């Protein structure tokens, strides 16, 4: 059971996923908020019934799963609906992540929380020991989005602007990887932090 929990966060196209894959390659368990968000609305889960009750059965597919496309369209056009959905799902996502972290093997565990700065950081996740921000200069972030998704410069810029600012993310960081170089540099930075986290988790134990 891991008692030392490290959150990995960062803006869109910053390299969060590459960082968590590097931790996994070192044998570290990763609990991912995106996986949690899907798990809590699986058929039979209480949150799915609450979503259907709040928004209507038309947001369920014929097989009983959540119609993600329809729900995405609804919440992105209606801030009130978005807040209502988050109120139903976010507490369960946090609980899922905490359970996954506390039951993980090894001396420490990583949890990937892309929107950590947006949801209140440690005020919302008080059980985190460290916050690692994968940071990237904004122009490079925009360029990567354009290359990755084929987005226009305008759309990529708006996607970046819709998230917490770079300064806001750095303000919650205990550790920072500036991911403005090759993948090998990111992997080397993760390797160094892995040794630090192993040592820190042993001291805490």
C-alpha cells in the first residue's frame, strides 16, 4: 500500500501522458483521473443513475452507457449544466483516485490529474504529498496542439487560454519538469525524480 502520493499535472499538450508513461516504465503505479472519470459512470454505478435523473434518459445510449458526445455538447454550451455534472462526478472521481492510490503497491504512487490547478489543488486533494507540474512555454504548447490535433492557431490558443494559467500551475508545484526538449530529456527528468520520490517515501515510512 502506497502512502506517498505524487500528483502529475500540466496544461494541454504539455507532455503529462509521456511523463506518466515514463513513471510506469519504472514500475510505478499510475492512477489516472481520465480513467476514473469513465469508471464512475459505468452502467450500474450510482453516478450514472444520478446523471440520468438530473439530465434525462436521452443522455444514455441503448446499451446503458453514458452518451458522452451528447453530454459533452450539452455541458460545453451550458455552464450551469457543466457545474451540475461536475458536482455529481468530481467527488466520486476524487474518491476513486484516492482508493486506487492507497491500494497501489510500491513505495509511492503517481496520480495523473490534468485539471488539478483548476479544481483547487491541495484544498481539494489534501492527501497528496507532492505535486509535479509538467511545464512548457505557451508558444510551444500552442505549436504542439496544432501539430497533434491539426488545430488552427486560433483554436489552439483558445484551448490553452481556457485552462489555468501557466503561472497558476507553477504556483502549486513542488517539482517542475520543463518539457521543451526531446522525449529522452523528459524521461531522464522523470528518472531523477523517481530516485527522489523513492528516498522521500522511505523517509516518510
